[in-house]
């Protein structure tokens, strides 16, 4: 599976004041590094911005984006995801992965039973979590640790998991209740916490620019 040529570093989540300052949720290990890899762009590459970090507040980076001069222009960017070319980022180390490399990979048990496909990588404060969805739409959240995810082979496009029986039981119970188908450790410090896609897992397992 080819690696994505762009990595998401963050997303505009709001505005600050009336002079065009935006609030950015940064997916990098160090939030201010949202500006460390050159100009950012939207997913299509049609719009690009230079980021000037002003500070941090309420879990977000306060920044100016080039060409954004007032509150109305800043509001128009709310929800915009910010990308950089993958080539602008440092190479990952052993047992370190960019979240973007994990999205879309199939996950199976050591015995070969399919658990689902990685839809997202989250971090709610206690380490990276892989969000999986199977062919029936059922969700499974896996801690991205060596114990639960002992094998990641980006080249082969495959992740091997050894989930605790309790996790699988919880998913089974949820399906029963719904009446059918439920509609760098370091390796895992996830720098670009993708929370989306950019973070490094492993770094997701976690570290990279949180990446």
C-alpha cells in the first residue's frame, strides 16, 4: 500500500480575537511544531499558508496564517485540516510510525482472524488508540501498545493485534444489545497525534512530529 504523500499536522478549530488569529489543534508531539515544517496547505494543495505561532491557549495553538487578516477570514477556515508534504518530515525511527501510514491498514489477530481496518488514531491522554471498523461497521478501540499490537508491517500493509478477550467481549455484547450489526511506548508515543493522520505513532506507537 503506497504511503500518503501528505501528512496532516493539525486543524483549525476556532478563532481568537478580531484580527484573524486562528486556534489550531496541533497533531505534532510539540504543538508549536505545527510551524516547523514549512508552509501548510489544505488537502487539495490549492491553498497554502505560512504559519506564525503566537502562543497556546485552552489546548490549542494560537497562530496567524498568511493572508488571513480579520475574524471573518479566520472563521471561514474553521474545520480546515492543514497538511505538509511527507518529504518535509523527518524519517521515522524503528518502531515509530506516522499516523497517516496506519490509516487504512487491515488488522488481524495472530491466528489470522480479521478485526477490521484502521479508521483513525486517537489520543485521549493515556496513549494512542487505534479505531478499527470491520466490514459490518462494528467499532473496536485498541490501545496502540506493544502488548496489544505486537506487529506493524507498513511495507506489507498489515497490522497484527493480540487484543484482550475483554475488548472482544465488549464488542460482542454491543452487537447483541443493538440487535445485530453495530451500525516512541515510544513506539507508541505518537508525535503527530492524529488524531488524525499526521502524528507519529510510535513514536503512535507513538512519536513523530507526533507525528
